[in-house]
């Protein structure tokens, strides 16, 4: 499912306590497009836990 990022959605994420967004990009050279996937994250705890797993 593809959902465009609008100011309304961004406001909703901020209101719900999401502080960070992880981004993943995939370039489709043959089509000349780029897909950007955003993953909302609620706090730095996620980053600390991910670093421990490395």
C-alpha cells in the first residue's frame, strides 16, 4: 500500500509521540523512479536496542 506523506499524517505521527523516522530508499533505474519507505520510531530506545544487537 502506498500512502503519500501529507502534513496531516505528519501531524498525526507527532501527536502520537513518534520522534524519529527511519528511511529506506530503493532506486528503480529502468523506470527512473525512487521508492522511499518511512518507518516511524517513538524514541531513542529503539536505536539503543538495535546497537546492542550488532
